[in-house]
């Protein structure tokens, strides 16, 4: 930045690509946020953020359609011995149609973000509102939790740089799902329950979903990282070893990534092809020209949500 005669510091940057961007200031070595903006949790800290308009972004814009609500639900986790918070999207009409029950999508964020990511940065609620208004999806609840923090009671403190989330699957299965089914008007069976996530959350969705197909009827990976040494016969507990057994417990398996993502992520396309080669159907989405960013994951949700609960 350069200071003008009035003491105002300014800078002009080249045009930014469309979508959501984090940013912050470095003032003489001190990192701080822009005091004139909202803050968003990313990079494991509060950051400033800016949304660059996208000519093709009407699907996540706030439009003149019925809108659902994003509710904060505090609950106690017996796994962690602590109070936790989940965000829950309820579709339009949830409060005015008390007789209706709803399927549930559990939707996870990526590393360095929080349960706020999908609504604050990803605009998931507006994507769902718009799809619902167009008749392209079934009304559903969407539950978002903090996949970065989940330590068992009495677990030792994590190492520096480590993620204290080794018990997140237990939180989801033992605490979160029972709480959601007891609190909201859900349809509490595997056909009406799905799990998805992006990046780190994609890995969590695959690990939790594939190990518990009796609990989830649809599983999705948005920009997931290629599992080391992936082999359909042995990876994920050998769930892909027997295509006939997999088919008997019908499961929608969905994967996608941006075509400009790093090989360790875009390589999931080869993972999907290996799973198909084992005789198990997988839906794959190429998001052209995009990398590891919210524009990719918004489009993943746009494709995945209409396939659910049919």
C-alpha cells in the first residue's frame, strides 16, 4: 500500500477471479483484519472476506423465492464431555407444516473452517432455497457441525499443529444424529439420511458414510484427497470388494472436484474410475477450470442435492 497526502493508505490490485476470497492486512508485521468488513472463520482464524460477483452465480444469489432458516442448536456431547453447536438449515414451511417430516443431509466443511463455513462462505442456504423454488430438490434439513474439534473425554492435548478431531465420527453417530432426530421432525432411516463434505470434510464423509451404510443412503466427496495406496479391495474396510453386497444396500456414491485442483485432489477421478471398475456405480462431476475454492464446492452441492432422497 502507498500513503497519500491525506494519510490514507491505498492499493489497487488486478481483477480478482469470481467467488469468495479471504484477505487480511499485514501492518508492520502485525496481521489484522479489515475493520470495515465482516469476519469469516478460515485458515484456523477469523479473516476478512470479499465476494467477487460471478456472472454464472445466480444459483447462489439471494432471489425472490421462499427462504428457509439457519438455526443454531447447542447440545451436549457425551463423547467429548463438552457442549457443542450445530447449525441446522430448515426449509421454507418447516414451522407452518407441523405434520411434515424431512430427510437430513449432514454437510461438512474443510480444514481450517468451522460449522459456519457452508452458510457464511458457501451460501448453501440460498443454493437450497433456489433449487427448492425451482422444484429440483425435495425439502430437506441440512446439519453442519465443527469437524475440526472433537476430542474424547480425557484424551491428551493434541500436538502442536495437530487436529483435535479424532473422535468426530463418534460425535456424529452417538451424539449428533440422535440429537437431530430427537429435536427436529426427521425421517430417521438410512434412505432419508445423507452425508457429504468438502476437502477434510470429504474424507470424514467417506470414512463415516462407507463404514456405516446402515445409517446413510447417500455419501458425497467434494474435492476429497486421494487416499494413500487406494485399492478397491482393501480401502475403506473393503466395502468395495463385493459389488453384489454393495448393490443390495443401495447407496448413492457421489464424487467431484475442480479440473484445476492439485493432482492429490483431482486424482479422486481415478479413484472413482477404480471403484466403477470394481462394479460399483459412482457419480463423478468435473467442475471446469476451478480449483480448491468455494466456487467448486457450491457447484458440487448444486449437482448433488437434486439427486438426494428420490
